[in-house]
């Protein structure tokens, strides 16, 4: 099992009521596997990550795609589309 | 190699000082373009009293450095400065500064627009605006994604 640090930002942090958490994932898990696990919690996680709403995932501070692997000890951030500038 | 300066923080910036630092001790920059983004007092018909800028410390600086480096790889830039503020900002305050310097103006203009278009779609900043009573997160705009798309090759997916 791999331990990963999850971070939530902006509106997602507010609706989840959570800044960060630590999860253990099976070796070889991809971003999509992590998202499926969070969606299975139901509630706001299912609403935000399991439907038509758009969100972004960064693995070790690089934008990631659903099939990207999550290395052991990774920092994984989940956040809404960005609105800077 | 272009000299790239990236700064993210709560402090305001001074355009004149940043420009002077950008061109100090060098004469190969024949053209410098400056973009300053400011807080408007109206957005989507709502009066904005405070605009709160949140970011992802660490990733933000990396993303901005990557965008500036991509611009420098695409155009013959001599120097780039990107300053982005975070925290609570009020109408008429400055949010973002992009300076691009090159031997000639076209590269400086195009690279400046490229950096802003990518910053708005790739750099992890989020705006929350408040009218003084209620606060709401600002939604990403389709027009920003479209503005970034114009820099992609025509055969990109």
C-alpha cells in the first residue's frame, strides 16, 4: 500500500469541509482509482467528483490526467478550474 | 537564455521599479511589453467589495516558471517578469504583472498575451468575490480556455 497526502483547495475545500487528509492506496493506483474511491464516500464527494462538474487533479504539483499513476508518498491536490490573473 | 523572475505574494508591485529591474544593465531588449491586471468593482453585475485570491503554494510558482519558460522557448525573449498577488484585494488594486522583453516588439507582445492566457487556465489561483455580505467563488470562464487554445497547433486535440 502507498500512503498519499491529499490537498483540497478553494470551493472544493469549502464543500468537503477539509483542507487535507492522508490515504493509503493499493500499489499501482492511478488518479482515476483515487477519484473512484472518494466518490464512493457519497455526499459532497460524489456530487463534486462523480458527476458532470469539472475539477482538476495535480500529482506532486503537476497537472495530472485520470490514467496517471500516483507514486508512493505523492502529494495529490484536487481543485476547481483555476481563476487567477 | 531569458532571465525569468517569478514572484507570488500579498505585496503590491510598482510597475516602474519592476521595469527598471528588468532592463537594468542590458541593452539587447529593444522592446518591453507590460500587462497589469486590476480588480474591477463589478463582475457579473455583482458589486465587488473584496476579491480574495487563494493559491497552491509551491505549485503556483512552478506553474508560472513553466509558463514563462515555454514562452521563452517559443519567442526570442531576453527577460520575463511575472508577479501575482494573493490574499484580500480591493477594487482598483493591482493583481498581476507580466513584463516581456525582446529585441523586437512582436515577440514581446505575443509572448505577453501567451503568458496571460496560460496563467488564467493553468496556474493554481482561485478568486472569491464578496459584496461585503456574501462571498462566492468565481467560476472559470470558457472564454479563458478558448483564449489559451489559440496558441496550440491546429492539429492538437
